[in-house]
C-alpha cells in the first residue's frame, strides 16, 4: 500500500545505496528505480501530481539526478559520493557516440601535466607556456610573452596529483586528468598534438635521420655548399653516419 514521504525516502535511499555498494555497477536509471519502488509498493500516498524526479528532488536530497545531455532518456540516480563516477560514465558514452577517443595521458609532455597538478595557495592561477619549451608559472607572464601562455583554470586542475610515474596512476585518475586536459585544450584552442611527446620525438627523429653529410652541407652558406668538393670515400662515410 502507499507509504508516507519519510518511508518513500528511506526505501529510495536503500535501493540506490544497495545498487552502488558493488564496485563497477552501471548507473542506476531513474526508470529502474521507479520500477523497484513500484514493486515494493513504496510510492508516497500523496504525490500531488509530482513525478519520480520531482519527488526525489523534494524528499530525498541525499540523491542526485544525473542526465546525459545527448540522450534525454538516459537519466540516472546516484548518491552524491557516486555522482562524479556516473558523470564520467556518461562522458564516456558521449565520446563513444561522437567517435572521440581519450588522449593517452602518458603522451602528454610532463611539464604540461605539472601545470594541471601543481599545488597553489587559494586556487591561485596557473599559467602554462603552450610552446616548447613547456613550463608553468604562478604569476602572470609579461605582456611581450602573454601570447605564449594560457591560464589553466581551477576546474581543469587536479592539485597534488602525482604525475612523475603516469604508469602507476590509478585508471580513474588517468582518465580524469586526460579528460580535463582535453577539455582545456578545446576551450583554449590548443592542438593536443602541440603538447604531446610524439611531436617532439618526430622532430628529434627528423634530425637523427639526416646524415652527417646532410648536416655538414646544411651548416654551410649556400654559396659555399654549392662549391664544396669532398673525396668520394669521405662523402660515402659521412652519408652513412646518422
């Protein structure tokens, strides 16, 4: 039979908390909670035209409604301490639908990661140099250097997170930091490749691939390089040296 609002609150909390007690459970959908409440005959006696979402928002403040903006039918319910995980799952769904892959955090240059994780006093701003060599600073750059820096806002940061050994970070920390970096680059118009390690390696490999003969010729003034004459055996030796 119908129950009081307090009994509805207690039953709703019981169902939701029980669901999230097991690790890695998928989000509990609002429709699933409604079905469980109906099965338990635990709807409040006086609903006054309120739907389940409205009842939860008014009677059960311990729970949070989390929506997928790309899928209106996907509405989840979670305790506040689980809402961040549910939101990450929803973001994963959205990325999968959009065909966007998460950028591996290990591919981002270490000085860049530091800018997202350095501790500051009272959320002081962090400024990241977005050109090589990357570095961060805690005071505004000079006007002549301003175009080389972008601010890393507090909502994109994880102060105190250790990034010296990315491979030892927990999967959730890696994913969260990767999400924050990607959202920051999108907001500031920074190409992810610009701050990635592989771009630096690409440049290094291009230099390494050049032979000693190429480097010798490149070091000369054009008028001298065009007249430079080397013994054949020396030219072959230099051409083999990388």
